[in-house]
C-alpha cells in the first residue's frame, strides 16, 4: 500500500522533530482489524519480554521488572516502526508457521511503502513479532550479567545488582544492528541506585511509584479545572481529558494513589452536570416588541 490509502498526520515530538502518524482509510482499517483478530484467534502473540501493546501488560508491568536494582541500563531503537521492514516481518510470520500466500496478503494490506505504518491497528502486534527473536537474544545476553531484560515498544531496559552492567552496551548495540535496527544513542542511559531511576514514567528505586512532580501537576490541574468551572460555568474539556489520561496512568502504576484523583474528576463532572442543568432550566424573559431576548 502507498500513502493514497492513508491519512498522514505529523505530530510534534518533545525534541522538536515530527512524528508521522499514518491512519488507514476506513475500508483498509476494517481489513487490518480483521487480520489482527485472525492472528490473535490463532494464538499468534508477542513474546514474554514485550510489554507494549500486549493485553494484561503495560508500562507498569514493564517497569516492575526492574524495581530495586543497583544499576539500570536503558536504550531506545531509532525510528522503530519506520525501520521494521517487509523482509523482517516476512521472517517473523514464517516463524509463526503461516503459509506464504497468507503472509503475502498480510504484508500487502498492513505495510505502507514496505515498512510498518505507525497508526495502523496491526502495527503494534507485527512490531512485537518482528522483535521476538531479538528479544530472546537480548534476554540471553542479560543472563550473562545476572540481569533482567524487558521491552516496551522501542524502549529496552536491563537491570541488575551487578555494578558492571554498563559493560553490556557494546553487545546490545551489536545485536540491534544485526537485527537491522539502530540505537538512538542520545537516549541511552545508565542509572545507578544513587539517582532517581525512572522507567516508562515510573520510579523504581525501592518500589513502583509515580514521580512526585506529576502528582503535584495533576493535583493543581484538577484544582484549576474545578475553580474555573465554578467561576465561569464552563469546562476545558481537553484539559479534563488530559487529566483523565494521567489518572489512568496513575491507576496502572499505583491504584491506591489514583483513587483520590478519580474522585476529584468525578466531582468536576458532577458539578458540570449540575451547572448545565441549572442553565437549561433558567427562566428567561419574554421577547419585547423590539424582538430582543433578555435572559440571565
């Protein structure tokens, strides 16, 4: 498939570059969803080291693998989806024992210019299949350092109480290159216990937790939303949606912590309903002969 079958959106990233999101046209998207269901029904799934886009796993389960370790090594794959090619996926689907004709059809319908499009419903599963062999190799490497390995999408993490874990990096780089990917060296991190260790937004030094500044920010955001609603009677729906997303993240990491934030969101929504009800039932004044409306 080519770009005529997709809606292309470019979203700014934190580093100032643009992320290309390719959303398939409705007819193609329906076909891709059918393919995804077909693969899942046949038990074709991500390997045990993958935590991104996997039912029952999340950023929290990924981070939980590395709690309380002396050293953490984090690396990132450069342009993960854009560098997952037809050749890689053909091999991955062969490993799943699919016939050639079926593989041809899947690749025809699920690739954009012969690579994985970020935005197609099939891309998350296919990306995990493409890295299944590599994950196994990296996990085997981690064992040599008495380390734990897990991956969330393009974020790879190793942790150990071995103080020499940083020496794993050249071998990681070699395995990634042999898998036809490249590391984003600007995102490589070695984090020791004396510093705050954060993995996919979760603090893991002693227990799984949420960074303190995120809790403060959400608390302030919810306070401002409520006060703005009281003062003006209107609600910033986009800001509320962002707050709900952050609350869901807290719930995944630390459910007990999310309770009070979810309660605040519920209070805001209840207040909005009450104010809307009052507004719609507020009596107006009849029009005068000049055909003008006067209302509260």
